[in-house]
C-alpha cells in the first residue's frame, strides 16, 4: 500500500531522517516509536507532502507522491495531530464536512456521512453537529478530529500523537474505539506515539526509530521477544517485558472453548473476563481475585470459555 524507499530529510546540516525504507500493507496499523526528535513527525509529514524529502521516494499504491499535487494528495490522506486543530468558528458538522465539500460531494451525501461518523464515534448527531469546538471536551474534540480525517474515506490515515494530550482513561477509551473503527473500515494507519504501551496495543507492526534511522520494524510480539541489540532492547524493557507480551494478545485468542472443556467443570464461581480483554488484564484479575482460573464471556455476557494461570504464564514467558 505504502512504500518508503531511502527517504532522507536534511534541515541545513542536521539530518532529521536518514535513509529510511519500509513498507506498510493495505489495512495494516503501523506505529512509529522512538525518542523525541528522532524524526517520526518529519517522516509522517513527508508522506502527505507537508514537508518535501531531500532524497528518496514515497509510493502509495505504486504511485510516487511527488507526481500528485499536494492538495490532491492530502484529500486522499487523513491527517490527525495532537490538539486536533479543528476550525474554531465552524460547527462540528462543518468541520467534518470540510474535505467532502472541497471534493464537491452532494449535500445529502455530506449530511449522511457526518451523521454516520458522529454515530461511529459515539457522539449524538442531534446534540453535537451544531456545536462549536470550544463547547466540546478534549476527548470529544479528538473524536471529531479523527472523524474529520476519515470524512472523505481516505485510503490512508496519518496520526501524530493523536491522544497525547488526553487523560489516561479517555486515552484508553479512544484507543479502543480507534481499533474497532480500523477493523470495521479496514483502513491503513500510520501513527506516531511516544508511548510504547499504546504502540503495543494498537499496532500490527511497530517501527522503532532513533536519530533519524529505522532500527527495527516488526510485530509487537517479535519486537518484544527478539529486540535488536542496543536501543530497541532498552526500549522494550527488562522487567516489564512479560506483561507487555501479555498485552499483545486477547483472552479470546488463547482461552479453552467451553465446548472442549470436560462437562463436570464448575464455571459459575469463577471471576469473569471479556473475550476482548487483553491477557494482561486477565493476569491482573487473577492476582486481584487470588484465582487460578477465569470464566470468559462474550459481548452479551454469555460464558464461552475458560482461561487459566498456567496458559498466561506460558504466553508471557520467553519463547
Ligand atoms: N522545520 C524544521 N527546521 C529545522 N529542524 C527541524 C524542523 N522540523 C524538525 N526539525 C528537527 O528534525 C528533528 C526531527 O524532528 P521530528 O519533529 O520529526 O521529531 P519527532 O521524532 O517527531 O519528535 P517528537 O517526538 O518530539 O515530536 C529534530 O531534531 C527537529 O529539531
């Protein structure tokens, strides 16, 4: 879907991005992590041509981005930044409608799309469409920012620290919503974050950068189990590694299905956990409840399986 080849950016004598090459497949969620100033934002901004590369190439679906007019390109790529950047004197409806209007969509199609997106982001259209950004909380504004970026059905969504300014609870809520929406829409996302936990939770692949260079690009699990020596190894942590590994999987992926359990197994007394929860949450619940077995339930609360301490220990252990 997107292919970056030997990409560099020099600001005077300073090399912000140094000979970067990577590919992101269609529908993948790629997260760029690394220390402050390592070139993450510059990379993102070269993809939508807010910054012109010094060297190298960026292709989206095989097409070199420099062959497209920047405005035309940006209408195909959603862009979300920290602090949102909503237009303060436009209503929420007008904000979300910005790119569809520029593209000449019919009014009825625009109205339908705005309502659809507000609903998707759990914002009641009747309440929110006519409001102005300052009348919304930070979390609500951030949702509108993402909705606006998705309005014209872009093939690629670039997100630069989108949840950086939010409190931890709102941040987690929006991460969950973003994951669901990404799975629903099948959109390709490249996100920048400082937060490794956020990267592990959201990413199909994590790209670790340092001093303008790409050090490793791998799935969260591979990165945690087999980090390259040096910076990546320091980044993924020592004592935190097992718990981070548990964050990469959901309960539903490793539970024993109810149908395969012995019939006599008592299930009613066990603490319950949702199949969509992470293994890390499952481990926390076991410790909290001093239990060794959990009952797994689906979205409706129906028991569908069990998960034991032994399986969790295996999943968090070195391979
Ligand atoms: N317009 C510019 N002119 C000169 N130097 C710049 C410019 N933009 C970025 N830089 C420098 O390039 C380097 C990379 O910046 P960039 O914003 O890409 O880093 P980052 O990894 O996104 O950092 P952060 O996580 O702090 O946002 C930094 O040293 C920065 O000071």
